[in-house]
C-alpha cells in the first residue's frame, strides 16, 4: 500500500509561492489585455463596416477553434525568435513569460469579445437614440452610455472567464515555465513525492477557484437579484 509523506511540502513553499506569482501575473495581464482587446473586437464585430466585422469574426472563430496548448506552443516557438530579430535582443534571451502572457491574452480576447458583444447587445437600443438626442456621437454614446451598462451586466461572466483562465495557466508547462503547477511537479519529481505534490496543488487550485466562484455568485446576486 502506498504510504503518503507530506514532509517535502513545508520546505517547498517558497518555491511554490514563486510559481503561484507567475500564475497570478499571467492571469492578471491576460485578463486586462484580453478585456481591452476583446472590447475592441466586439465593437468591430458590431460595426457596420464590413471589413472590420469580418476581421473580428475571423479572429474570434480562429482562436476559438484552436486548442490553447497549441497557441501557447506557437508563441513559445515563434515569438522569441521574432522579438530577437525585430528588437535585436541577444540570442537566447528568456522570453518565455512574455510569450505565455501574449498567447493567453490574444487567446482569451476571443472569448471576452463574445461576452462583451453579448453585453453590448443586451443594452436597449433606445439608449443610443437617447444619447444621440443629447448631442453625443456614436463613439461617445458607446463610451459613456452603452459600455458602462454592458460591463455592469457582464461582471459575473468576465470574472468566471478569469477563473477559467487561472486554471488554464497550468498549461504553460509547454514552455517550461515554473508556474504553480510546474513548480509542484518539479518538487514532487525531485523528492519522489509526485502524488503528494500534485494532490496539494489540486487542493490549492480548488480552494482558490471555489472561493472566487462564491464571490462571483454574490456579485451575480447583487447585479441580477432574483
């Protein structure tokens, strides 16, 4: 019978915390960039200019049809070489974190775009007409009237997607980054206690994601009371 030994966990906590910081940094950067770029994509998709609408639709459909791990591999293999050539970085520069953040951000933007597009469409069209009657142009109406209401409706969905993104950060193992999952795996493999470390990592992910999910439920009740 397998005998569990958790003694390697306390000594590994500083290394695991460094990995958690990488996971949180990737999550935060990808959420911010993803929402900003996703908002632009959503407005392009709703635009009456066909070229912009087609570009946004093609971007969203492409990224939603490709596995995230493949996107991360592409960025891990392509971006460092592109940056080294374009910006004259010295060969061998460690751009794994930048590549991972860019891959996550551009991938998540496709999903945020659809959430934001639905949020914009949920705002009554009369709001734009009322803004026009007050002398606002289309851009002002979107920025001052429609988007604030849309984001208020979308907060629970945006946070839920952020939780999913945090879980997906474990996929950065393809670029050999020591995020929280990667750090747990390395410690477990080094100490011969892989089962214990992966169980511990799973418990930490569960506590964080479950707590965040409960927060989202409270916000949903606040913004959308039954």
